[in-house]
């Protein structure tokens, strides 16, 4: 079938709106009509050329929601008409990683996904004779896409697509990092670096679990007001701090954070996030994605003296199991999503969405199909 898609032909170039050919679902795959997709900073990271795994031409987008319109042979877990969220972290429930119960990083299809291909090693998208790569196994910047059934979470039918698409990445990443990765407890002191589409979800989850102190660190002063509405208790703009940021945060938190979260993707702030943690037990969770060639560093003494450095992908959430629950949390009013969706765009306006992200004017832009 013909589908409308925003195609990335070259790193650093704007996306181009094209009519692309999409092949139907093969065995174990589903065809989804996307109703909405969010624009995550990671799409921009790959578009810019900073992603060592970046492949072109490709159809980006990994924060979608839609309806199953067809299924391939052997599909049992979803059917035509089901409302679903595509998962860039699938959950096969049978691989070594899924069975370990120690990680959400299902390895069933990671190798082909990293090559921009479906599990059988081919792409379903092409433009004329040119093969177009899938992206993060999702390619939600198209109004239809194909995914393996292990990479779709079935969600309730009363959830609005143009809001819950954000649960496909940003919401789950931020909320899950608090709930599943760090397991923040009531009374904790939390520091959040970066108050964007991910960091604000960390803030609201820290409030949800009962953190006492939630410090937000951001260079953009406009983030203070919205972060306070989401539960931030103290705002720190590094530009306004005299002297080093780390001792300032250690002092503010009365000895250091119990938990810190890096939601920027900057290796300097990753170090600051670790070093502002409390001696003996503070845990720092890296969420931000840093560009090709970047490395983190600290004095090993920071770890010898009990600070813990961790990372979190997709918030440690097991997609098919946890995403429907997070949709329920939203529908039940436990977490807020609507105020974070600052812009709703048409597919043709998608490049404007990336401009808004760079200008710090949007938290999340959503394309509605
Ligand atoms: P965003 O652009 O919405 O937010 C980033 C925020 O950081 C902005 O508010 C910006 O003002 C602030 N900032 C930038 N530089 C700063 C600095 N030096 N000090 C303080 N604040 C600074 O981005 P986002 O969508 O929230 O994504 C954040 C990061 O998380 C990105 O690197 C993205 O690729 C990554 N990410 C990771 C996962 C995962 O599973 N690990 C999932 C989604 C996104
Ligand atoms: N391709 C990059 C790494 C990108 C990355 O870390 N992706 C996160 C999700 S970001 C969502 O917005 C992730 O889940 N990674 C786990 C995985 O298996 O990709 C690089 O550096 O090569
Ligand atoms: Zn993302």
C-alpha cells in the first residue's frame, strides 16, 4: 500500500514528506494505522548524524499510537481493531533477557532492529526501487507501519491517541526510571538534570512515589513554572550558581541526593549528576543519550565511596506488560500528560517540530495523522 511518511534521506537535512510503498505484514507481524506520534529528542539525535547507529534513508519516529488494521500469519496476541502503542523495546517473554527478569532489554530482534530491518532481515518500506530503513523498530513518522507482534502493547480503547502516543517513549522513560529502575522511595531527595520531555516525567513520578525534595536543574528558566506544577520543589539554573554546581547541590540536599537522573545527554552533566549523590548510597541514573565518541568519566573514588552509576532504557519498563498500566495511570489521573504536549502539528509541519525543540519552546510536539 501507499503511505505518507517523513523520510530522512541524509544526516543533518530536513525530513522530506513522501508517498512511500509499505509491504503488508509477514508471519508474526502486524500492520498498524498510526493516529499520532510524538517527536522525541532521540529522533533529532539520529537526524542530526550524532547517532553511531544512524542509518539513511530512514523513516524515524518511535513514539506512536494507533490501531491494528491487519495481522500476518501466526499472530495471536493482537487482532484487527486493537488499539496499540509500538514498542522500540519489545517484550518477547522468551529470550534470555526477558526470562532473566533482570532487564527490560529484550534481545529477540535487537540485531535486525539496529540494522533498520524487520526480523527477517528485510525492510517493508521502499520509495521507487530504493529501500528505506525502519527506525528503532517503529517508524512512526508514517501513517501506517509494520511491527512484529512482540513489539506492540495493547492498550485500552478509551485512551486518546494524540496524548498516549507520548507513553511510547517519553512518559514511560521518565516515569519508569523512577518507578522501575531507581525504585525511588517515599521521603527521598531527588535531583533531575534537564526538565524537558523526559525530565518532567521524572519529576512527576518522583512526586507520585512521595519524594520529599525534587530539585530540577535546567539552563532554560522557562522550565521552572511547568516543573513546579509537576512537583519540583527547588529550581537550579546552573548559569546563576556562583562556583561549582556539585557542592551547591550537595549543600542544597543536605549531604547529597538519594537519587539523581540525567535527562540531557551531556557527558559533563552526567558526571555532575553522579557527584551530587550522597556518599555511601546515592544512585545516579543516566537516561540521556550522548553522541558518537562521547565518554563519561569520574574519579573512581566516587564509586568506591558508595555512589552508584546506572543507566535506564525505556524506563526499565517491560513494554507489553507495563505500558498498558502506565496508560491506566494516565487515564486514572495519577500522572499528567496533556500539559506536556505543547504543540500539535500536521505531518507536513514535522520539521517545524524539530525547530521548536531546538528553540526550547516545546516540551513535546505531537503529529496527528
Ligand atoms: P529535551 O530537549 O526535551 O530536554 C532537554 C532539557 O535539558 C531541556 O530543557 C534543556 O534546556 C536542558 N539542558 C540542555 N543542556 C543543559 C545543561 N547543560 N544543563 C542543564 N540543562 C540543560 O529532551 P528530552 O526529549 O527530554 O530527552 C532528553 C534526553 O533523553 C535526550 O538525550 C534523549 O535522547 C534521551 N532519551 C533517552 C531515553 C532512554 O530510554 N534512555 C528515552 C528517551 C529520550
Ligand atoms: N543508537 C544509540 C543509542 C540510542 C539509545 O540509547 N537508545 C535508547 C532509547 S532512546 C529513546 O528515545 C535505548 O533504549 N537503547 C537501548 C537499545 O538497545 O538501543 C547509540 O549510541 O548507538
Ligand atoms: Zn524517545
